[in-house]
């Protein structure tokens, strides 16, 4: 049984799927964090949201770095 | 079979009290959630036969169905507490199964996989404690964990696709540990929000 696509196409498919989402996520959560920066941080839910956005940004960076490593850029 | 009651905001009017709407567990959103289990046998088959691309396809379908069930719940207006719980359990089973299989076949390192499963089980236990502290069925909404669950789905894809497996798996563990610690503090020690009136 053959695989679905060539090895090169599969590599780029994974890169676009991962890098695309990770990059978009990085931007999305950065915007969320900036937009909510002035909200009351004594509210536990606001702190939860900020913590989630920071984690989302870190996950986005890891995703993009992984893609760059995958292609030998870093 | 019992039904889960949810408040339907669209049924409220100014002079009538909100009546909890009954949502059957046999609804389209839960059907989509349940269909995710159908991706597990072909996932196992693909890994067992060494078909990396097919395995990636099946875990991708599983992840897409996870996103689709929320959309279906909105479209058919069939969100329920049972549906949320069923979705969380399905996430745990599908992604737990996938992680164990890729580790068992040597496609992913065992130590981070074991750590991830341990932290995941611990987090689930904390959620039960949180619900017990609240004295009512209550799900702790963790913004950080929501993001990490998507990363978990990707972890299996990284293993089936052979994409920087060690990098992604080893970075996942400290991130998950920090999030579980934060959520543990919130669930076990912080005050619980009061129940909202129906």
C-alpha cells in the first residue's frame, strides 16, 4: 500500500499545518493579551485569561521554532 | 435515559422565568464526539503497518472532529453539561490512546509520554476534587489547558509524521507541568465562584 503523497509534499504539509496554526495562535493570543492588559488583574478569571494567553504565545513560539528546526533553519 | 438540563438563553423573556431546557444526550454534537472513537482502530492499524501518512491523516480527522462537535452544538443548539464532560473524556481517551500507541511503537520517547499521561490523570483528579468542593457538577475552565489540549493532538501528529519529535515532546512536559500546577492551585485552594441563578 502506497502512502498518500511524496515525502517532500508530506514534509511541507506538516510544516504548513503546524507553522500556520502556531503562527496564527501566536498573533491571536498576543492581540488578546494586549487588548486585555488594562483589565483588573485582582479578578481571578482575568488572571486565568492572561495566563492562558501567555501559554498560547509560548506554544506558538515552540510550534514555529519546531518548523524551523524541521527545515534545518535553526 | 436521563437528559441534561441547560438554560436556553433564547427562550427567556422579560416576564417569564428561564426554564431549563432538556437536551437529550443523543444529539448531533455528541454523535460527532462519539464518532472520534472510529478513528482509533484505523490509527492503530496505520501505526502497526508503518504507514506514517495514513496515521497522520487519522489523528488529523480525530482532531478536526473535536473542533466540529462544538460547532455542531452551537448550530443545533444542543450544548449540555453532559456534552462538555463527554467531550473532555473523549479527548482523554483518544489522545491518551494515541500517545501510548506511538510510544509503544517507538515513534515517540517514553519518558515524556509517561509524564504527560501522569499529569493528565492528575489534572482530571483535581477536576473531580474541584467539583466536590463546589458541591455541584462544575467544570473548571482553564484557558491555558484549552490551548495545551490542541498541542496534545499535534503531539501524536508529530510522532506519526516524524517531525522534530524529541523537540516537541520535551518542550511539552515543562509547559504542562506549569499549567497543571497553576490549575491545581486554582482548583484546590482558591475560592470557588458562587453558583449563578438559573
